């Protein structure tokens, strides 16, 4: 039953976003806006094991509050973002079950790499600003489903801005 729901959810996202799939404008139903109109697609070359990620939307802007930041062995920051109202449709059941109901945000190659097979992926990666826990932020990047875990993510993050 959960697999059927996930497939329906994925189909809904693809169908809903198909009219603007190649642009980086946020869908109207998402409360945040994308004023710059672009994502840095070159960051995909720094994503370790990118085949595990199913691209749903090339560029999406979301907003919320950072609840947790974990430093991963592949050098990424694994961030849990409590989404602002009106964006819950971006979450899968796995986000609700395994990620405290938060959207996963992955900023690539930010930290010391402790996973040997990930070192080459991070060579010369540009730095994306990350704000501390409890910050209210706007995040822009690719919206994906992690096939290994089943949760939704913004991965890689192109930009993170503090909302005052």
C-alpha cells in the first residue's frame, strides 16, 4: 500500500511540475519564491553516488527552520528542515517516519571527507553557505527522492539564504 501511495505521489509531482520542469521557478502552491531564477546544476558533479537520487525537479525553492545538522562521512551536511506551512506535500512517508517529518537538505562536500571512495567527487567543490540550527532559511536546489531510503531531499543545495 505504501509503495502504491509513493508511486502516486511521485506521479503527482512529475505531472504537477511538468509545465515548469526545466525552469527554476517555484510552483505556486509553495509559499517561498525564487527571485534569482536559477540553480547551479554544475554542483551535480560533486554528488557522491548520484545514481541513487531520482530527480523530480531540477530546481526548487523551499523555506523552513533548520532543526538538525549532521556531518556525513562523504563530506556532506545532512540537514533536517522543518518546512514552513503549505509545503508538506513535498514530504514522503519516509520523511515522516525516519526524518522527524522534515525535508532532508544536503549541502555537498562541505566537511572533511572520511569516506575514501567519496574523496574524488569533492575535488574543487565550491562552498555553499550553511546557517546554524534554528535558523529560518530559504533553500534552493534539486528536488529528489533518495532511492535507497525513500525520503525526499533538496540535493545538491545551490543556495541557502537566511530569512530575517
